[in-house]
C-alpha cells in the first residue's frame, strides 16, 4: 500500500473524458486528481503550477496537441511519467509509438475513439498503469545507461543473402508493460546474420501490433514483420505476434519446415500469451533449439514455460529487477527456477548471440 497519494494531472480536450477519467481515478484511494487541463498549453502551465506525480495525456487536442505538449513537459520535468491515451485508429497508433519514442512512459488505448463514453471498460488498466508509473519514477536504483543510446535515425542495412529454410534455433521474447521502449533499445543490437528466428510476444491491443512491427523493422538490422498465418519460420527473420490472437508454431507438410498459425484458442488473460507461444516452439523444436526470454511486465505470463524450456535443456534469460519497468514476469520466472541467466536489458542482445552460438 502506498503511504502517500499519487497526484495526477488529467489532460484531455473533452469535458466528458476529463470527467470520466476523474471518476475512474476517484475509485482508487491511493490516487488524487490534483487538476485537469483542456489542451497542450494548459497542460504545460498546470504541470509547472501543480507538480503532478503522473500525467495522463490525450493526443488530439486544439491549440497544442498532446505530443508537442509532452515534449515540453518532459524537457522541463523529465521525472514526471506521462501516460498517453490514444484512439484505436491508424493515425492514433502511429502517434502513440512516436510518443513512446519521445519519452512517454506507457499508453492506454481508448475503447471507442477520441471520445470514449465506455472508458470505464479500461478503468482498472488506467489505475494500474498510473500506480506502476509512479512506483517506477520513485525507484532509488534509477537505470544507468552503460552503453550510449544509438540514434534511431541511423541507416539500417538489411541482408540480401539467400536464407535457408532450415531453422537453427528459435528465440522467443515475452514482454509486457514497458516493452515498446525496451525493445526499441535492444533490437538494433541484434545482428542481421544471427542464425536463428526471433518471435516477440508483446502484450498489446489489436491494431497496434501492425504499426509496432513496422517501427521495429525500421530500427533493426534483423528483419521483422507482424506474424501472419502461414508464415514460414526462417533463420534471420523476426515475427511480432499480432494482438488478439495466439501465435503457435506447427510443423508444415514439407520436410524441415515450420510455420506460424494464428488462433483464438485457448482464451487467456493476454492475447497473445507468452506461455502459449513458448510451449508450441518448445514442442516443435525441442529444448536444445529453444531460447526463452522474459522481460519487463506485470503478472506471470511465460514463467511456467521458461521452467519447461530450462528443464528440456534450453537456454532461458530474464531481465533483472533494476532495469525492469515492472519486475513481474521475469521475477516469477526467476523464483520458479526458470531463468538460467539474469541480466540488465542492455545485455540481452549479447546473451542472445551467446545462446545461439552455444
């Protein structure tokens, strides 16, 4: 239980949305709404005046949009986490990932557009992300960047080599809260000639994963795409599990060929589920050819599968507590004995290379 209330500034140009967000937050005793702002300029002024612990930020607003406002606020108050409220549109998803790259802590998808009268459907998610953002901002062991951050504007050269359909190994990365920013940090360091396939299971709503896959591909030497049913698993190819489906791997009718299948079963708390994907990869490729990785995220999705992979002779890697936005999924894997290697996020590319070459 938090000893002091979390002071939240709510920013949205819709009076209805400001009222609904405030109503939702008032149901949580540890949160106090200290103010609201109707546009980006108002948000900057209120941030200076009220010194909030966390800000919820709408994107589409008059006078000054949320993206621009957020940049001003984070430049002046880099310690304040900003949670972006985004609509489930193509434009909304692109802007959301721009916000994450510019420093937003996390995002929440509005259920039905810019003005969502049914916002209560994601009320618990809003509360949980605000509490998580506050706790992360108060961590004493603030992440120290040991390596210099590489510019996302650098030119990425993709390999034009002929790729064998014989897969050497499969790396499955499970990640949730804090995932987009963390993945954008580590994926540029995965070499394009890695003799393995990579499957990423990021807990993310449908319609966001398509845009995210394109952004991943743009910054990574290792080619990535949003997975589709029938995709063949290849060395030096990466796949992002689409939101709203389970990604499983199955043997094709051709010798030494494996393909991706998308299904809505089994129904789990998260769609896609890390456990479901890891289990299917382990079943197809065996422990000696499976590398399991769990990174920042709430809950325990993937922890049981990490135990199975390790027992089967596979290599398992977990992100450490100091660099995890939420030390839930990796902690569960560690406590259950499913993590052979525990390292900061920035050392995970190095560990992947070692594991593939082992």
